[in-house]
């Protein structure tokens, strides 16, 4: 593997790592990028040529700069959302619980409205 191939592989690994840090699924990423899951998966595996436009879209979704993907960034700079070391850990979990309750409430009301029809 030559230097360029190694650098491209590192870029693809960084994309995957940042996605996992953000706790995003490949399905979520592919939906937001308007591509198939298999196409997105091939990006992370380095099997397709990544356009600058697509790279910038991915960076925006992941909340990172393109230099973080191209050149790398120390892992310590991003704390995983689900990591208890994250200062917002408890707040994030409270929000997730609230979202879950709201979804259950929404489903309940949908069902209730459906019964009246």
C-alpha cells in the first residue's frame, strides 16, 4: 500500500470513527446524504472516490472540519456522547428519556385518534 492509499484509508477510518463517536448509524448518515446504506458503507471502507462535495456534507453532519478528516485530530478532542466522562452525559440521557416518552405519547394519541375514525 503506497502513501496515498494509506492516507485515504486513514480518512475513511476517521469518518467511521467520528460517526461512531457521534453515535450515528450508517443508515442515518446515508439518509442524510441521500445515498444508499451500501454506498455510504463503501465510503467508510474506502471503496469509492469521495468527492469534495460529499466530504463537506459528511463533515457538516459529523460536526467536524474537513481538516479533521484529512489530517486527523487527537481523539481526546471529541468525547463520545455515551461516555460518562462527557460533561453533558446526564443531560443527554435525560433528553433521550424525554424523547422516548414523547414518542410513546405520540403513538398513544395516534392510536386513540385511529379508534375514533
